[in-house]
């Protein structure tokens, strides 16, 4: 995770890389963040060789069963937000495991994130402490994923489709011919979604 940040009055858009990633993996998207959002590239806290992850994966068969793994990662991110972001609006863009961490953070603390963009991500099966609030408020969520993704399982896709429509104002986009990757079209759609949320600030 990054160190401290100077105080700011500008809305912050956090970018969370995937498993076995580094901070700059999403720089090509972050550098296009629309005004007034200030992009912040974060790095997962768990070393994985010479790269990083947000949490260790204990069960590759069902990623959605990883509540006990993902919750501490979300709490670490919440701690960083509390220490560095003050009262400015904060939102998150996450790729793969970073997308799962962003969603888990929203589910544990609905007041801390204005919206989430999850690209090739997943969410956990167990109920979270903020789920009832999300069901009432329906915050904006963009979910983009490749039609040929061979990492996020069909069960995990089904779990997202069961959970997100009832707990968010969801925009789902599926990209034909795309595997577990972020296509240019997916990135463009994500940034367009971020720009649309600026009107609510």
C-alpha cells in the first residue's frame, strides 16, 4: 500500500491492480481519469515474488468463497482511506483481485466509496455488514468482463449476477473475444462511466 498523501480537496479515484501485479499496471487507464478525479495508483500489501497481491488465495476452485481472505484486504484499504482521504469523495477502479477488493470494501463500508468499477472481478458469497445498506442505496457499479475469461469461473460470474443487481445500480458489459484481460473498449467504457458519476459530486 502507498505511504501517506498530502491533504487534498479533490475527489480521489483509487486504482487497484490484480494479483501478481504492481502499482503501475493500471497507469495507462489512470492517466486518462476524467476531471475532477485525481487518480491514485495503489499497490497491494502482500508480496508475491517480486510483485504483489491484495490477499492470498486459499481456494482457487471457488473464488467467491474467499470472504475470510478478502475482508482483511478491504479493511486495510479502508484504513488507508481513513488515514489519507479525509472527507473528499473516494471511488475505486479495480482489476481482477483488485476489483474483488474494491467490491469487498464497498460491501464492508458503503459510506466510504461513491462507486466501484470492477474489471474482470468477482465478489464473495458470505453476507457482509454493509449489504443491507447497499440494497437500500444501490450505489453505481460498473462491471466489465471478457466473454472468454478463463480465470473467473462461471460460478463466480453467476454470483456477481445474483448479487450486484439487488445491491447496486449496475452497468454490466461483456466483451466478446476478450479473456482475462482489459481491452481498450473495456477501459474506454470504464472511464466513460467514471465521467458520468462526476455529475453527482
